[in-house]
C-alpha cells in the first residue's frame, strides 16, 4: 500500500478518530505500562537507599538525590503524556530534525563555557543549575532516523549501497561525536541497535560480519591508545588481581551480590553503598539491588525487563507497516541492549562502560529520554488496540443484526 508522499514513510495507521483521549489511554498495553511503573517505583526506592548517606554528608540533606530523582520522573511523566498524544507517523517527519538537533548538541559539549566535564568526560551541557547529556537524546534520534530511512527505502533496504552503507556512515558520524567525549557505553548501545535494526530490515548477514571485522582493528587501536579503555579491559580479564586499585568498583559490586544471598539483607540495610561502591545510585545501582533484595530482587528486575522487551517485540510484529514496526523494534532493542549491558557490567560479564540501568538508575537525561521511548511504545500499543476496537462490532450492533435476522426468518 502506498501514499502520495512516500518520502515520509507513513504508518498508514493514523490515530483512531472514533476514540476519545481517555479511551486511547485505556488502550495502552498493560504489560508494558506495568513493567515500566514497577521499574520506576523500585528504582526510586533504590536511589534513596543508595544515595541517602552520600547526600547527607555532602549536601546536608539525605533526601537531596531523591528529590532530584522524583523531579526527573515528573518531567518524564509529562513528556510521556505528551508523547501519548503524538501519532506514530509524526515521528517519521521528525527523523531528520531530531537527528540534526542531536548532532548540534553533541558538538556543543565541546564549546567552552557550555560543556561540562565530569570524571574526565565531556558529556554534559550546562544550562545554569541544570545539565543535559546529549548522548541520551542521540540514542532516540538514531532509532527514529533508522526507522524512517529503512522504511522509505523499502525493498532496497537489503542492498549494500542503499540500505547498508548510508546508515552505517550516518550512525558512525553520530557515534564519532559520542566516543570522543569519551562515552564507550552509549557508542556500543547505538552500534548494537544499528546492527539489530539492519538485520530486521533484511540486510545480508555477510555485510554485518564485514562491518564487525572492519571495526575490530579500530577497536583494538582505541583500547591500546586510551589508558582508561585498556585499564577496563584488564579489570574485565582479571577483576580479582586489580581489586585494590583500578578494579575496585567492579570487585565491590561482586561483593554486593555475594553478600545479598537469596533474599538480600533488606531495603536500606546494604553496606556496600557506604562509600565502598562508587556510583552506587547510578551505573551500579543493580549491585545495591543484589545486596538488599538478593537473588529474588534481581530476578524480579530481570523479569520486568523481559516483559518490557518481549511485549515490545510482540507489538512490533503486530504493526502493519514498515516505519512503525522499525521504530518500535528499534526502541525495544535499544532498551533491551542497554539493560543487558548494564547488568552484565555490574556482574563483571562485560568491561565497565558507564551506562545507567533504564528506568531504575539516577540520572535525569537517561530517565527522561527513556520515558519518552516508553511513551512511544505505549502510543503504538494504543493505536493497535484502538484500531481493533473500532473494527470490532459493538454489542448493540451484534444484537440488532441478530434481531434483524430473526425477523426476516
């Protein structure tokens, strides 16, 4: 099915006009909404537990981080509510403006007086008391761009010169701005999402293998020429050998899981967050969960992410057109890859990368952008369910047809 303007890759599934806003809200997928609410609620408790002592000793207010986290959730909820009112096809029209804005902001972090350096990385833009991390917006922008472009190219999406190379080049340009900050974690998530979306679009596996092989020398050169990357690789290979220096954080994370046992020590009772485990409220909040709620708590969080990803993939398979399918698949892949990577890093299954756990960790930029992504997922589910509701005959209509049949008989 085609339209007059194929260049915007329309969804061919506009918002159901016969449903009110309240009915659209009730049509959202309860599994996606429930998983997101659970992760947000548990994350709020863990952020307070992990940051209270640090905030009390630093700012004199044990609830300082909690207040900032709650304000981030409120901001995210507002944007999520707005996102729910935006038809999916609108995101196709926003693909290039959003990508352009992302590139401008990524470059702006290097502008003196605007960019802010934290722990040796230039990842933040400061706007008075507030700050923003453009790398988080870049994840969303790349997914929307890829969904739009892959849908527009249609049958040519599997070709090397049209469907593969341009997407790799554009994405690599964005990743280049991210990795020089440096931000290896965000770069890895974006590249992984690109690979998965190209695979779903029909790109030949040989092209993807070729890309990985070509990237290996670049990756090796980066690791060998950047001391921090080389140190992280050494810690990954031998965490115990470096537990007293460069591998301190990873080792203390493993100690957290080991001391948690099956049921954990109880919320607020963990000891590793008391300056033994740096970044306990951000990148390593999963370790706090492991110590305070044990294996059961870890299993609950893993299950929540499995539900979020599983329902997202199911939803993508139900969408009738290329753009919304690519968009929902891409968002789901991004969230799934980032959650898996964070949990793998904290359990020493991957080298340290500096990624938050979506919807759980402290961090305004990550939390707000992730909630926008969840809002798009919920909008997609509402459109699918809303269209089904409009197509389904009402009970009054069914009775009228049955009575009419009986009368003619």
